[in-house]
C-alpha cells in the first residue's frame, strides 16, 4: 500500500532524511537509495508517495519513495508557443503599419512644405539686394583700403560707409540693408 507524505528533513551530505506522513504526522526515515535514480536530489517540501516497511528492530521506515518531483526534466527541447500566439491574426499589424505610413507621409509633406517656404525666402532675399551697376565697382579701391570679410554683419560694427558698402557687396550674411535698396546703414551714415 502507498502512503502520502512530505519530506520534512533532508541531510544531503549524508544521503538520508525523514518523511512526515500526512495522516499520522509520524516521521519516517528514508535513504537516498529508496528514491528513483532520476538524478533529482530530494529536498524539503517535496510531496512523495512511499511504502512503509518495518525493520527487524521494530522501527518503521519509508521505502520505494516516488513522486512527480523525481521525474527528470525533459531534454533541452524548447517549449512550444501558446496556441493563441500561433493563431494571432496579422490584421492589427496591418492597421498599425497603415497608421505609421500615414504619419510618415504627413511628416514628409510638412518637411517639404517647410523647406519650400524656407527656400522661397532665401531666394527672395538675394534678389532684393540688387547691385547698383550705375556706380563704379568699389572692389579694387575697397581691397586696397584694407577691408576684408571678418564675420561682421551689423551696421553698429562698421566704421565708415565705404566699409559697410564693401561688406554688403562682398561678404555673406550681412544685415545692413533692411529695405533691400542696396544702400547699407542708411540711418547710421545719413548725409
């Protein structure tokens, strides 16, 4: 007859322990050799089934200890995915990819429109800075005067009208001709 119990004490270094029988709360001795040869070592808390055997000295011990805990783990086979994972429809993913595509298209359109607006302003600004061809070019005289593009952009950084005119005609990113008529720093150097 098989009895039911729980391993209550286990001495792994000595290879023996005790099982507390469920109904009687009696502790019964058992040896590692009474367990199945699965390679799984007994541990406290394992639920087991066993046979009782009385020794010649009158003491009762547990023999042929069995239980699900002594089953060797299966060979390293990967667990199968849950069935609902395998049968997941692809329709929601298509919805997300459509939404992402629409958002991407809107961002691209906004970027192109922004760039076109920026490019329109950039091309309009140089056209308003028309070079006055009625007066002689000041390039040789200005160069001999010692002017050179050094990063200055504003009227407050200019010392003379000639210097401002040189910067306006020869240097990039100047901000000295607010009305775009080709005359730099009109308020500062008003005659």
